[in-house]
């Protein structure tokens, strides 16, 4: 990126509402981010995330507590802006890391990856090697080009159910008629097909009374059903398995997960789902191999790491727990002081 991206925006207040009537001018360039009268160097930018197509939540790097700002983009493409912010800030972070290690004279091997979906730079320098990589910016997993399957870009962790699924932004539409007042309300839900179908079931009921909203509600519900039951992509059956796991039918879900991992070359997300389903249903011993496999295929997929730590703990596997913490540089309790 060499030219500045210009846009118009309004700041969001602590309640998430736009705090001014008039929009301000903004610009992003390799030098930094200009927001009205304020300028921030690239070093100050943390992770940016997009919400409901036009809202950006931007974390700021601060030595004190976590600080973030909210922006409503009124002119310009917020999605492009988020991608550009993350690409610039992650590249700068990687550069600083390399310089700091070189200056310390400790040497070391630098290993960075570029996310093919959002162009963020991911630092893998201190992590075990694996074929798949997780992007902490767009939350997708990616495989080396020769091993990637076409639908990989559509899948990531669903923030509603915690499973790896086909997460998309979907419009929810409600029509209402209250004696003399009528209107409609639409909202956006970013979720996997299973969560969206659940929500859409309610949407169908809510719109049932007022026929106008019903076709849209039924259409959305049918889309989710098709995605869950008739997915023809290489990940076909994954969301069906997630739905079964959510309903507590873990053995049936495991059959789907195993079928998928057999034919997908790399499937860190699918192993993670299997481990999660088993762990949530008090089957920690069975969850362990699935989560170990998830981490060995994608070593920086931290949701798998967290679950594997929990699983080791629940199984009383203290040596493996300590080994895993050490491998990932996590705090290990200091040995008890000798009397
Ligand atoms: Zn990414
Ligand atoms: Zn979900």
C-alpha cells in the first residue's frame, strides 16, 4: 500500500452510538492513521475488527490498560479499511520484533506468514512448525497453496457457538404492525449456519403474524438448511456435525468429523471441533488426541491450545500439561521454595 486511503467517519461513544452529527475526514497511509484532528502512528494501532459492515472497533497499543476506539464509516469501504489497517500494523509489529531480537544479539530464526485472505503478517517465530496457520486478524485458517481446498476461506470460529463453521454476515428482517404504527427492523448477524438457522427459526415465527416479512425469513431459514444439510464443498458435513454436537449427539457428530478429517488433507479446525464436542460432554480422554492433532496441524490455533490445556488438566496429565505450557512459553508455576 503506497497511496493513502481516505474515508469519512464518526466516532462512536461508549454506548456505541455516533457521537456527532457531521462526519470527519480520515486517512490511512503507511505513516499512520489520521482521524479528524488527531494522528496516530502505525505503531499505535492494534487489531481492527469490522461489525455490521460499517463499524470498526480498533484496539490501540498502550502501555497502560487496553484501550480501543469505535468508528462508524460513513463514506468509503470499512472492510477494505480494516484489512489495510491490520496489514500495516501487523507488518510493522513483525519488523519491530525482528529488530528487537537482532539488537538483543540472541539471534534466532524468524518465521512469518502472510494471510492470503486479509494480508496480515503473522509471527510464527517462537512456535512449533505446522502446515496450517491461523490468522488472528481475520480468524481464518490457511494451508499451503498446494494443499488448500477451495472452501477454506469461508470457515472460521463462530463467536456464538464456538465451533469452526461457515461464518457469514446475514440480514435478519422483522416486520411489525402495532395498531397504528407499522414498520420493519433489520439487523445483521455474523454467525455460522447452525446459529443463524436457530435465530432464523425465531425470525419465521416473529414474522408469521405479519405476512410481509415471512418470505424473507423463510428464504434465510432455507439458506441455512441447505448449507447444513446439502453442502457440496470439501467441508460438506461439518456444520451438520456441529449441529449434532450442539444437540448433544456427540457420537453421531464424531462420525462426520472423522469422515472429513480422512479426506481433507489438513483440518486443524475440524479436529478442534471434534475435541471441543467431546470435551464439552465430559469425554476429556477422547478429546485429547483430537486436540493434539488440531495443534499439530495448526500450531498457532490458540482455541485448540486452550482446550488441550483444559483437557490435560481434567485428565490429570500434569507432565503433558507442563510440557505444553513450556513449549508455548506460558507461565509455569515456580517450584515451591525449599525450607
Ligand atoms: Zn487473515
Ligand atoms: Zn455458531
